[in-house]
C-alpha cells in the first residue's frame, strides 16, 4: 500500500490526540475571548474616567477664566482709585468730594 505524504501525516494522528488538540484550541479561543471582553470593559471604564477628567478640566478652565475676569475688574478699580487719589492730592481744597461720591454709589456699581 502506497500512501501519499498528506495521508501519511493524517495516519500519524489518532482520533483521541486530535480531540485533545481541538479541546486545547477551544480553551485557548475561550481564554482569548475572555481577555478581549475584559480589555473592552477596561477601555470603556477608562473612557468614562477620561470624560470625567475632561469635565473637571472644563470646570477648572471656567474657574480660571472667571478669576481672570475678576482680576481685570479689580485692576480697573485700582487704576480708577489711583486716579482719584492723584486728583485729591493735586486739589487739596475738597479732599472728601470723591469719598462722598463713593458713599453715594451703590455697591454693585463699584464692582462692575
């Protein structure tokens, strides 16, 4: 009986050995599918955390921008008060006129 090469290789593998290798391959496939599932879950969790961090970043940016605007308003007030102080020093006749003006102003108008 003359066997071809392909037939010879098949004869060397008996059915129990082939079933064992097939079971090993199935286990490997199952393990890889579990790993893929776990990695997908991890990626989703990390993406959620990233979204939260980005939202926090936006909150800090908003706080920073608000603080910058407040600082600009305070700088304008300081400049205005320095001008008034220079006017008072230059004209000592009525030193309290600007103070009376500020006393009559509502607090809101001094802030903005």
